[in-house]
C-alpha cells in the first residue's frame, strides 16, 4: 500500500515538472533562456510517465522491488543521483548449485546426489540363495553317451574311473555306456572290487556312526524322496557302506565331494538300475 502511494506521488511530481514548469525562464535582460531544452525534457518525462502508467501493476511492483526501487536509468539518476547503484541488471541465468570446499572454503560445483539402490524385499521365511552354490550346467563330458571301450572287462561289468569321474557299463563289441559321476573327496577315495548286493528305489538314508561323528548336525534317519541325498535309486556294494546312488545335487557331478559313495544324476542312476541285476561285478579303479 505504501509503495502504491509513493508511486502516485512520484507520477504527479513528474507531470507537474513536465507541463506545469514549462514557463519561459527570463533573465534580467527579459529574454527567455533554455525554453527548447525545457520543452524537450518535459516531453521525455511525459512519455515515460504515460508508458509507466500503462504497464501492469505487478510489473511495476517488480521493478520497484529491484535495486533502488526506481527502475534504473534516467529516473533512477534523477531521484537518487545514481543510475547504477543497486539498479536493475540484465536477466541472468540461474546459478548452478554450489558447495563449499571442506578446507579452503571455495565455492565448488555441487556434487549430484548419489542414487540410492533399492533392494528388493525378501519374503519372510523364504530361504535365500547361497551365492557360493550358484547352479551350473553339467559339463557335456558327463552326459550319458555310448563310447569306445578298449578295456579287458566283460560286457555287463561296471567299471568306475574315479580320476576321470566316469562310470562305464561295458557293452559287447568293445563299447560301453559312459555316465558322469561324483566321487569321494580327498581322504575318502577308494578302489577295489565289489558286487551289487542290493538295489532300492527311493531308498531311505541312515547316516553311519562314522559320518554322524563328523557331522552331528545330520538327521539320524531320512525317508526316501526327492529331498533325500541318495536320490531316486541306490545300488549297494557288497557289505560295505558304499553305494552307487542318485543325488539331489546334480551340479556336483564331475567333482570330488562325497564321503566315498559314487553319485550319479537321478535320470542316469535310474537308467543304470534297469540295466544291471544284483550280483553285477563292479571294479573301482
């Protein structure tokens, strides 16, 4: 409100100066002095006053809010005696965000805010994947296939190559079915001659006392099924604790990870199970 009253008074003063003071200035000799200059100055002020009054009120207020409050230029000089002191400058681009240096105090460009990674929420009670047990594809070398077999064993014999991680079922004509297997880890490897003394489908598992002494966390008994570490089939070797059996961890095929048993992929042990009878000779090399 105070700014509006001030503006009205200023306009009135300019109009009085422009038109009311256009009287000839006479000196002692009676001649008029500087009348053209007064007319020119009065005309300029009148034009400026009309243009100012036609401008929108918001624009006028914005100009008054800048610098010295008179818009700069000629009028600023007439009122305040200074055209540049605190006057309005040219529009400038918005300054970029800045930050203060930690030790020097200098203004530096602001660092962008780091993006925050949003981690997916895990459902309560759902087991999390172990990054050290990421599933891998079985090497084609360990897939079931028929190969040449130069050994002296008779057809129907099972030959286990623990170093090569292969089980051979000898066929006629110096051929054999080769399967990929997992074998005993260091300290549990063995070799010898055995026979298949018993066969079982989806066998139960009862860890022996020696294994329970090493792994007291193991169950004392586990019924057969997909979660059973013996897998879909088992071929027991003589009176020993060793077996040829399936596994619920097919990615361990081709590795030395067991406690001495020979493990096969479930589909492979099921195939072998149908091909060999009880009493089959087994040679572990």
